[in-house]
């Protein structure tokens, strides 16, 4: 029979002491709140990174190919690649698709209002999967009619609100070159990406229109967007793509295209680490306090056990078994609270945010079973390792003095 475990069970379930019960409940509450906060902190940060990353990836792709020059404007330098080069890039390991695009600055004139924008031209090969998710009205461009598609356009909800436009409305867009050129567009859809840098600037139209305005060859484009299968391999794949390009072309990742956004996301990892350390410290301090009080309240019992021949380690194990049970109870409660709140927010979006500041209208949550298991295991392991130190108090208790202690 495991005597330390037996005594620990009696202490845990049959204790009549009121003061230690209060301290124990506070310790359990500390572990519960600490674990719940850690679960939510990790889930929210992962949710933020995933949602915002998908936004910019959905609009700009993961890797862009452009002409190697000093042009940093939205007026692209045209280039073309051969069919063999295109096929080589498209079948590269890790690439899911490749699609052409071009951009051209313009000015929208609607009634008495005007707004400077950038027309992003795409063709029939464009992957509309993500755009369909962020459409708030209308539909995407229909390329089945090459003539009609040139007059169709998607604008952001931000631009639509500023110019008081809706689906089905038309307007003129002016393009400033050697002479002022204008084209009439009909709004087929309104999107809301939630990234101000995009919503305030871009409208989506037909690539053939930009070719016509710029007098490009049918094979010329402003750039190519590539999507990778695994974002974690982005840098490796981008290096491989760059090696396959000719000397007149360059490639860059979405992280280089939107550095401010990805730097902000990296700072969230630092905030998470600080929260984890603080919550772990709170939980450990509460358990240390509870263990010390339990040891002091059981001084008589410790003295009797030592007098009967129990070793210091066996007596310490009694309190460590007891602490393990309390930690487990706190972890169970913390999981219920943390996962419960996470699932509630995931399905209801109850807690909202200012989209202009956070790129999101709600607090995103991404619960990962692996993260939850690691947090539980880490909390349990660290707590038990730290509790070995206060349990040394048992070795300082003299049997004779402890039996006399009241």
C-alpha cells in the first residue's frame, strides 16, 4: 500500500480545517484563471495572425513577380514570360496557383465626388475563392463576355460609402497620361477586406482594359501572384522561385509587401509570452502559499509520522500528492473556462473590435488542441517542480517540537 498517497487522500477529501480550505480554494482559483487566460491569449493571438494573414494573402497572394527596375509606383512596368517559364513556375513544389495582374492609378468621378484609387486588373484565371467570402453585395466579375467584362468593376465598401455608390451604379474613372482618358464602369460587387491599406486604394477590374489603356502586347502583364500550399514554407519557396526567374525579373513575399502588418503581428508573440509568464507566476505563487499553509497546519501530523519512522521524502510526498490533486482540479476548471469562452467567441463574435485599428470587427479565436495540451503539461510540470522547494520545510521540522506544537 502507498502510505503517502493514502494519507494525501484523507487530507484532501476528509479535512475539517476551514482556514486551509479557503487558501486551497484561492490556489485552485488562481490556477483556473491563469490557465484560462493563457489558453485565450494563445488562441486569440493565433486567431489574429491567421485571419489577418489570410486577408492580405487573399488579396495579394503569397509571392509576387515583377519587373526588376527602380519603379515603385502603381504604374507597372510591363513584361512577359514564355510558356515554358510560366509552366516551370506553376509546377514548382509548393505552388498552388499563379495568376497575372496589373495596376493603374485613376480617379473615380461620381456625381460631385471624386476619389483617387488604383485599378487592379485581373483575368479569367483569377482565383475568386477568397473574394467571394468578403463580398458584402453583388458578385465577382464575369469574364464570359470579354467586351462586357471591361466595364465591370469591384469597389470596396469604404469607397462605396465615401462616394455614396451601390451595386448597379455606374461612374467615370479618369486615367492621367499624356492626355486625360476616361472609362465608364458599372459596379458588379462591393467587398470589405478590412485592411485599410487595401480598402482605401484598390478597385478590381479587367486586366485587358489596362493592356488597352497602356497599349501593351496581349502577353504582357504588370506582375504575377503566386499562392503557396504552406505559408510556413514561404521563404524557402520564394528563394526557389527567384532562382528560376530571368535576370530582368524579381520576386518578393507578401511579408515584404506589407511589412508594417507582419511586424505588428510579430509583436503579438512578445505580448503573449509576457502574459504566459505572468499567469504562470500567479498560479505558482498561489500554490506555494497553499502548500506552506497546509504544511504548517499539519505540523503535529508531520512530527508523529517522523517519530514513527517515516522519512522526510515520504512525508514530502504526502503534500506533493495533495498539491498534484489541487493543480489537476485547477487545470480542469481552467480548461472548461478557457475553452468554453473561446468556443463562445468563435461562434458568436460577441466581443467586437474597431476594424480601422485592428483589421478585424471581432476578436478572432483559433483553439488548437496541441497548444492546450502543452499549456496544461507545462503548468503541471512547472508547478510541481517549483513546489519541491517549499516542501523542503518538512525536513526542518523536529518530531519532538512538532508533537508539542499546538
